[in-house]
């Protein structure tokens, strides 16, 4: 009997030991494809448009925009207060005097201007 690597080996009469075969090319392609897809999705979850880095960037932008919103709200409140104080219903003489001096350049007759 000749020895063939593909034929089963009979060590004892009736006992059959099979040789190991290499996995086929399909198994290699399958695992390579799954590994590639795993790497792609992992990269997309970190670097993509909806990834972790983009989320941190958006959260930092939210904080900046909220600070700007609060600053603008305070500025609007100050302007509303000034508008109310210069309205016909409520006239603040000190504010009117300071606005006349700043905007129109008016002075009182008893004041001396120093340049």
C-alpha cells in the first residue's frame, strides 16, 4: 500500500485517522471582509460625521453659543432699560442730560470746557 497525504492513514486495522485539511479560500475572504468592515465602522464611530470627535466639537460649540446668547440677552436688557428710561411715560432726567452731552455735545452755561 502506498502512502498518500490525502488518503486516510491506517495505523491499526480498523482505526482511521484523518489528516488535517487547510481551510478554504472562502473562509479567509469571509474573515478578511468582516475584519475590514469592523475597522471601517470603528473608524466611522470615532472620526465620522456623527462620531465621538464631532460630538465633542459640537458640545464645545454649544457652550460658546450659550455664552454669546447670555451676553446678547444682557445687552438687550440694558438697551430695553435705556429705551424705557427715555420714553414719554418715564423720563430719567440724568440719562437725558448725559445723552444730550454725549450725542449733541451740549454744555450748561455755568460749565467750563477743558480740551
